[in-house]
C-alpha cells in the first residue's frame, strides 16, 4: 500500500511542494497514480515474457532508482547518513522491494496478472493481523476484526475454495500472497527502527530503492544468464514498470499526500486491483470467472474495514494531542516505506 509523508525536523525539505502541484487537480493525479500502479501487474506479465523474473525485478528497481536520483539531484537532497540507518534500510529494501517484487515476477509465470493484482490487495489484511501482535498501540476493534474475516472470505472466493481450488496454480498463488505478506512485515520493521527519522521521505526512499537494486544486481547473475537477445516489447515494459510504476509513481504519491493528506491518498490502494483486473482482461485477454471480481470486491471491503480508526478526541473536548505524537512519528517512517513498496 500507500500512505503518508514521514515526520521530519523543520529544517528537512518536504518531499513535494503542494503549492507547485496544485496547477493539476489532485483528482487527476490520483487517477493517474491508480492507473500506473494498476497496470504494473500487466507490465510484469509482459516483461517476464521476454526476460527472467529476476531480470525484470532488477530492471524495475534500476529505472525506478534512476528517476528518484534525478529528483533528488533537482531538489538537492542528500542520501541518509549513519551506519545504523543504512543497515535498517538494507533490511527494508529486501523485505519491501527486492523480495516482493521478485515474488510477484515469479508468480506471474504461472498465474494471471489479474490474480496477482488481487493478491496484492490482501496486504492491509495481513497488516492488520500482524499489527495486533507486533504493535501495542494498534489495538483491534470489532469493526477491524470483522474486516479481517470478511477480507479473507473474499480471498477464498477469489481462489474458488468451494470447488477445491480447481485449476489454481498453488505455487504462483502462494508466491503472490507471500509477496503481499512481506509488505506489512516491512512496514512494521521500519516503524520500529526508523520512526522519527530526520531524513526526508525522498531521501529514505531513494536510498532504499538503491539498496534493493544492489541486492538484485548481486542475485540476478547467480540465478540467470545474460539474454542472447533483447525483445523490444518486454524491454519497454520493464523500463515503464521502473520509471513510471516505481519512480514517477512515488513522486506523484508524495505530492498527493502533501496536498490532500494520507487518508485520501491511500485510497488509491482500493483502485489498484480493479484496474489490474480490467487491464489483464482487456489487454492480455485473460479469462475471468464470476468469483474473481466478486471475491475482489469482498477483499476490498474487508481491507477498508481493517483500515478504519476510531475518531480521536478534538481539542474542544479538552484532550491533548501531545500523547499521540510518538505514535504519529512512528507511523510516518512506516508510511515512507509503504510508499516505496507499491505495488
């Protein structure tokens, strides 16, 4: 998923200047972001048609990092400092980027891009389940627990549990679900280790993608051979996946968060599987049973419930906002990592 800008010191530059971006209505940018991330699963499918999954992932990270490097240069941002920060970002890069991106690429060798996109929508469900155990400040409510149950009922509907999962590729589906599970694991890790970082969102994300690129640069030659040819369409798909679906999309999301806030900006999460399904059917001609869209809607409904929060007391009621500050600062670092993980 997608969320907000991390908290930072007053001297740190903002990742996006909302006043400069208001020339283009935020709803248009929201639609563009939803479309770009929704088409990512189609691009993965096309890319793996010409290159090995690790090569697709490496290309995606390389071109995504290149876009962020240009943005950091233009905005005169520097990479984070401190060995401890880089060590934590190394773990985050693996769990939030290198691992899930590779798993999705491998999964789409055997499952449709539509199913991969829907599996991605289960991340909020995994996140809610894990946060109840790992985050003491994230207490479950009846509504959120109900959302968890409804969401996983939707997963079973998508997979056709009533017919014994007939025709389902278990290996590919398991990899897509595992990729979705790795995101909240990474978010919780970042929330515990990088909360309250003074580095900007762009700086942290740029360093994280750089480290993930290095990780894939080491792994890819060990498990793949250099292509003897470079098919044009799959190559363009990989470049687009990295430059637009990773680098440009992150910059676009930062601007949305700065202008309309994290709550509205993260709603893009619920449009991704819809667009991914439509793209897979319309462009790739993938088959779609009735249970896939119905199950996807149930998953999204459950995910929306798991993200609901009780209303906080306002200043008018005499409640102080100060006790909430540590939790908000912790959430900020996780939101920065969550943005770099999409989709």
